[in-house]
C-alpha cells in the first residue's frame, strides 16, 4: 500500500506535522495489517518503509501478505518504529501487557522516557537519545538498536 504525501491526500486519512517527520503511517499500516490478518486470515510476510525526496518528505510503505492461515486470526501484531530523531512509536494491540513490557525495555536499555502520544498518530510514544548518527553518508546505530530489540 502506498499513500502518497499531502499533495494527493484527498481522503485526509494520512496525517503529518512538524519538522521531525511525525506522521500516522505506522498507525494506518497496523490498521490494514490487523484487518488482513485477523479478519481475512492472511499472513503478514514483509513490512518495510522508507523516506524519499530531497528532504525525506515522501514516506513510502511496503507490505506483503501471503495465503491465509488459521493462526493469523488470533495472533496479535505490534509495530515499533525507531525514529532517528529520537522517538520510539508503538502501534497495535496491547495484548498480554506488551506495551508495559516494551516500555520497561526502552526505559532500562535505552534510557527512554514515555511521553504523551497523540492517538491519531500512534498508540504509545517514547523519547530517547540512544539513536546515534555520524558522517555525511548515513552511518547510524539503528541496525544495532533493532537487533537489541528483537533479541
């Protein structure tokens, strides 16, 4: 699914604001993924995103689903967005206190602080200085932080 930027946002579904890339793409992605997995039984196989344009102002999202499976009707989905500007945004269902468990990890491992979220943009939000970058070629520690999270 690709939802293009503000210029072609005639449906007013996509929201973006500020100068730090805040948007509701993650929330929209989870709504679509939950519908296709929980209602239709499809398996979410791949989900990735990227920013394009001279200033990263164009957000792109790719989702790939495969044939239905009965376990998809009950398995919860959560998306965690690690944003280079210092935010962690969580979207999805808070099953089995996953939000509390994630919050504990973020606070302990990355010294993150929970901040007020706008429910139109994300379900849970944290701020951290754990994300580093250097140089002019995009070198950063986002891969390292991602692996710490999934391990």
